């Protein structure tokens, strides 16, 4: 779409605009990354089980995912800055609801609204910042955007943990309100009366509503399946039937109209299908395991939110440098080869982490997390090149919309799936522990004697022993989740070779510039 500008911003206005764009982008992502470390505190504050608190994170990310294509449509119909300003005003309102809600469902509604309004700003913000840079300096704009993409992801968990420990988790939303309103006001003032060329394209409301039912219903199914005993519940069975019927109608509808909400005909392209599937599955594992570990470090091992967040800082060392290097490497090598080694690196990391045990926990986590950061930095670039390969430029942004929605939704689905793995495997290991440590086991008797000699009564010693057994079972369940993820990444490393080969020419073309922008958008961590 061609936007009509009177002139680009200059001087201090240009600097202030960049700051607002970067800060707005960081705030939206920070509300996903920092919030993970707060989940146990949120559960305690609302008086709900930890599994219920997970809903507030997964539904936020589903809101982000659904809003991404909506932001693209709004930019074509209304220009960028007007929807951007309104979205941040709504973001502030949703933050107010989250900051003061005492009911789970009111709070959950606030989180969904927060995610949707924040998701609208993501494509709008990048488009706005790129249009303020001349062609020869657009790489600088991409760098600014990337800097603010990395910061909340890298420092989000420890900062979120510190806020939860020292100020209270609701302060995350209190801080959102003045920041969001300031961004909306400043951007609105800087770009006031900025012109645009409207593209009159009808919004696919039917496709959007059906997709909301499918994604929202599926996420609800995963969130509540354990609590309702899955298909032994008529509620879960009915919900599954509604999802399947809505999915069938959605696919038929999207294939039958000229301008669908999502262009699912892209799945007819082999490289797009393989690249999008690997990105979806890989991010599902990564985001789910990140959430699982940071929560269980608090619940099972007694870490504070701050200390649990610090575990993920090593990933910052190599994440962004690797991404920058791979933007250049992917021009000279087959993206399949780069993706293959990246996926094997993830597999090695997760097999390594599957050997985790309690003693010297930081030492065990630091080195694999360092390697995971390097793998994360090199994950998106080759896969983006792979899934965009062979697509004409006019279809690449539709591909980015679909792949971005899938990637963000994968993060929400992954959090729920890894929770299911934990709740299934923990009782299994507890049963095995009970079978191996009976009253006839001398080690069991010796352990109880040690506890009694340390000053515990016999009943207290048994309770302490049971607590240690529960912790051991949780650790083993986490190890199982990492081992399964390692196997999945090995499978994806094999799958990537079924794609067509791709090699980027050394000379930078307009298509490559578009691809670089698309890669940066897909690099965002919600």
C-alpha cells in the first residue's frame, strides 16, 4: 500500500518517534515475557490454582496472534498511526482492568483485551518506523526495531520476577497505563493529519469469528482438559465437536472468498508448509518449556520469582549476535542446511537439559541456556527464508501474517501442552518412587532415621520425605518434557530436507530487503 506523507520527521521529533516506537514494541512483548515469572504470584493473588493462572498467559498470546492480521488490514484501510494510537489507548484501559480486577474472569477478559490491542500495534509499529527512514537507511530502522525486540525478551523474566517479589505483580499493569497513554499521545501529536491512501478491502468478519472460535476453543480445551478429565466430560466432548465443526466451516469459507482473513492457499507451497510447520512446532516447544521451567523452579524448587527469571539471562549473550550474523549467512547458503544444524543444536540442548537434577542447579542450567540462546538467535532467519522462498513479493506479507499468527499461537499452545506433560508425568514418577521406596527398603528406613535424628518427629519426617519425593517427581517430569522436545527437534531436522533447496544471491535486491523486514517481524518474541 502506498502511504502519502507530507515529509518525514526530522531532528528531535525523529528521535522521539523512534523512542516511542521502540518503547511501545517493548511494552507489548514485555507483558508476555515478564509475566511468565509472575504466574505463581498471580495464582496466589487471585486465589486460584497455578493451572488456572496459566490461562491468563495463554489467552493473552492468543489475543496477540489473532490481532496480528487485523493490524495489517487496519493499516491498509485507515493508515497506520490512527489505529496505532487507538490500540494503545485500549491497551491502557485493559491494563487498568488487570491492575484492579479481583475476579478471575474479569481479569482474564482484561488480559485478552490487553493481548489483542497490543497485537494490533506490532505490524503497525514496524511499518510506521520503516516509513520514516529513507531507503538507504532502512537497515538502521530494522536495527532499532530489533533492539527493542530483544530487550524485553532478554530482561523480561528477571525484571518481572523482581517486580512480583518487591512491588507486587499488579504493578506491571500499573506501569503500563502511563507508558501506553504517553506513547499514544506523543505519536498522535507527531503524526497528526498525516495522509494515507485507503485500500477499500472488505474485512472478512466471518473468517475472523470462525478463527476466534477455533483458536479460542482449542486453547480452552488444552487449558481445561486436565481439570475436566478430558473426554470423560461432556463439556470437553461438546467443546471438541464445536471446534471441529467451526474448523471445517472456516477452511471452506477461507477458500471460497476473494480476500480471506488468512490466505491458507499458501499451504499449497511445499516450502511454506514445511517452514511454517517447523516454526510452529519449534516455538511451541521453546515457549512451553521456558514457561514450564520458570514456573516449576518456583513451585517445586522454592526459587523466588527474581531468581527463576535470572536463569534465562544466559540466553541473551548469543541470541541477538547470532541473528545478525545469520541475516548475512543465509544469503550465501542453502537455508535448509542452516535450519538443519540449528534444529540439531536445539535437540542437543534439550537432551542436555533432560539430565537436570537439583544440586548445583545454576551450574547445570547456565551452559545449556547459553547454547539455547545461540540456537534461538539462528532459528527464525533460515526458516523465514525457507517459507518465503518461491513466493512473489505481493504474497510474502500475507505469508508473514499467517506464519506470525501460527508462531504466536504456538507459544500459547506450547505452554498448555507442556503443562499437560507435567501433570501426566509427575504422578507416574511419584508412583514409581512409591514402588521403589517401601517400608521394606533399607534406604527408605535410613532416610527416615536421618530425618528423625535431625530433630523431626516421625510424622513430620514422613511429610518431609513425601515433599522431597514430590520434588523429585516434578524434576523427572520436566526432564521428560525436555527429552520429548529433543526427539521432536531431531524429527524436524529430518523434515527440513523435504523442502526445495534455496540459495540467496550475494547482491541485495528489493525482494531481499522485503525478506529482511519480514524476518525481523517473525523474530519478535511475544
